[in-house]
């Protein structure tokens, strides 16, 4: 139904939805990747400080563990092609 096209085939609805959600949850930029040795699409997870602060207050501070883990685990820009940290 939603059918987007991948590199070589048509994607089904679930694949299309997950790809749309992934794109909405990321920030994009153009940066030089030392591994690919060219300018590539760089991505990083989108984080809302307001949402994280609200969740921290609502969970009485427990969300700080998740927030801290996310910050360390998914820090900074990454090359969209090879995954190298930029
Ligand atoms: Zn790269």
C-alpha cells in the first residue's frame, strides 16, 4: 500500500513505515568521511532535550539512565554508507 522503492526492489508496508520512522528520528547533514574519502550523508539520532527532561521528571529520575546510555551509545554523526563515526 505505502510501497516505497528500495535500491533494487519494492518495499512492503512494514518496511516502508519503519524506514519513514527511522528517517524522522534522525538528523541529516553532509560531512567528509575519512573511511569513504568523500563527502557523504551523515546521520545522527534526533534527541529532544525537552522530551527527555519531561520523561526524567515523570519517572522520578529513572529516565536519566536511558538518556545517559543513549548519549554514550549513539553519540555524534555517523556515515550513512559505512557507519564510521565522523
Ligand atoms: Zn563512510
